[in-house]
């Protein structure tokens, strides 16, 4: 038995890596997320264009990266390997190219391929030269064949991106309200692209349910549902209560029975928010806020409004059930309600933010030249070094999106186990100076996922954790594929 067990364990480590999940996350970022980020910013429309042109648009098309290479002082290009990057204090990164086209009045004016920047490459990922090498080939390139990879080389320094633990987005959780304003409070972060909008549902002492999201504070939720196109009281009751009739829902419907159309609902909300322009402008601005900032993960187009209404009804139904004690409150420390952001997710956030900065710079340069009476070529005004420098800066300093610090850290090399530990570190975004006893405690759902022992003494106890050595992290399922499978099993969608 010992012999077979040893063989199986050896086979496992021959085929699996301690950092396989992180490498898979980075591969997913390079293969899919890059194009998704470009899709979100596909069309750029300058506000200042030459007076003789009616419509001018800049379009981003395909984006791709090549394997890491270096441009020497004489202009020659060649492949660079990690060992050389360490010795020469260089960044192990891949030149990234994009197709750009400019369109005047719907007709293409110019189309070209340009370098948009350099993206740091994770060692042992698909874009790394070491990927797929045998032990002898790794030794020949100056690498340790037992090195797991899963880190980056920035200016010759080995950097690891620390996994961030956060509450699951797009998931509605109801818990007891610690502020005392309401007995229970329902919370959700709706995440879509660069948006991460907090939503709150609460029941105040007047017996009415209120919705808060972005700058829209405490709007009666029934009014929001009607503004989204679900107008009939009978339908709203059915979606909230099902076969049961909840008195809470009926009280809320009676309170706002006078509001009968979408326009009235939008106008009511606009006045509550403090939009003071004429009625048409008020309604238009409120419509934009609903489309962009209310449940953006469901969609940001006008046709998605009805699905947002159904989801608000579903959330309200859960809230009422919890307040009636038909359902238990959610435990936000349960690992089912947490998600881990790996290197690919963290780089997506970083690139998404910095691409917006690059687009802003491109627009500024274009419009500045147009004001002088010239019409520039787009190729001249794209600064590839801007994106590269900003990404390198975040990777070197550890300062990340949303003011997070310490995301990128210099890898610890005192011994092999400490290196593995550092590659599997998980940090919570909660402040170390606050108590947060529940978040620091060991939870039963940590079993097999997080190490119950390895956490520091002092202020960071329970907030800085480590994955279990054999823990692997599954990646988010493709919603389109899941929906297709569910429909094959008989799921019916509401029309």
C-alpha cells in the first residue's frame, strides 16, 4: 500500500502545481478578459471634432499579446527569459498590440495595428517561454526545475500578487441591522465591468421598504419597480408573494397606488434624488441612472429594465421571508458567500482602470490638436508608454485599484516552504485596526480550503490567511453555458 500511495502522490505532483489555480486565472485574463475589457471600450467618440465633419469615431478592434521579448539599444528584438530579466533588472513582459480604426461619417478613414503597452507575464503561464519545458530544458535556461512559477518579474524583482478575499458580488444577503435603524438589512454589490455598485434594502418604522444604490438614497422600492416597467399591482404581488399574500407587500402597494405610469415613477424618484430641471430632463436623467447604476450586472440597456424589476421583487421576497423568520439570515463569513480574486482578476481591474486613463489621454491629445485647426492621425497620439508605466508602477509599489495597498509584494525566499506559503497567501480587505471579531474567527467552512494555523499574531490575525497546500480554486462558470444547460433540463424564462 505504501508503494502505491507514494506512486499516486508522486503522480499528483508531477501533473499538478501548488499555484495551478493562479496560473489558470492569468491564462484566462490573457485569453478572454483582455478582449472583454476592449469590448467595454470599443467605441470612442470625441466631443470636439472638425467643423466640416458630422460624425467621428475611434474604434478598438482585436487585442493580442506575443511572448516576452526585449528591444535592445540598437533596435533589435529578441526573446527574453526570466533568468536574464532577473540579472539585468528588466521586466518580464509581453508587448501587447491592438487594431485601431478611425471612422468619418460612417466611412473608415484609417486602420492600423499599434502597440498599446507591455503586460507583465506570470512565470509558467501559457505566455511564458518556460511553459511546457522539460526538466533539462529548464536547467539549460538557468531555471530551477522544481520552481512552481505563479509570480512576476518587475525591474528584476520577483513579485507575487496576493489573493484578495471579498464578499461575493451579485449575491443578495440579508443580515441583522447593527445600526438599529431597521431590524434587518439586505445588501448586494452589483458588479459589471468597472462598476461595483452597493445596493441596500431596508424596512423602516413606517412599514415601507426602501432601496438605496449609488447616490439614490432610500427610494420606496415599489416606486423603483414601477419605474422599471412592472406596473400592475397584481403582477408585483405575484412576483413578491407567489401563492401567499404578504401583508407587507400589500401595504407598500397601497401606499403608492397613485403612481400608475413609468413616467410618474421616474419623476417621483428624480424629485427625491434632487434633480431640479424641467420634467422631461428629470425623467431622462433618472432613466440613465436606472439603466447604468441599478443592478448593472443584469444589463445596462433599456430592454433590461423588466428583468431588473423581477430581480427586485425576488430580493424583496427573500427580505420579507427573513423578517418573518421563514428563512435564516445569511452568514457573510460563510465561505459560500466569499470570492477570491486571483492574479487574473486583479490584473483585469488594473488594466480596466488604466485603459480608461489611456483613452482619456488619447481624447485630450486629439481634441487639443483639432482646436489648433489640424486633423491628426490616431497613430501619432496613442502613447503606449503611459499604460505600461502605470501597470509597472502598481506592480512595483503594490498600490492597486480602489486604494488597496500591498497587493503586489516581493516574494519571500528564506526557504522553499516560505515561498510556497507566500504564493498562496489570502488577505481580507477589512481594516487591521478595527475589531471585526466575526471576520477573524476560524469558520467551519475554512476546513480544507484555508490553513487553520498559519495566520500572524497581532492586528492582522485572521485577516491574513493562507490557502491549504492542496487547495485548488475553481473559476467562475460561464453564465451562457450554464443557462443553456438549465434550459435543456426544462428551465423556462419569463417573457
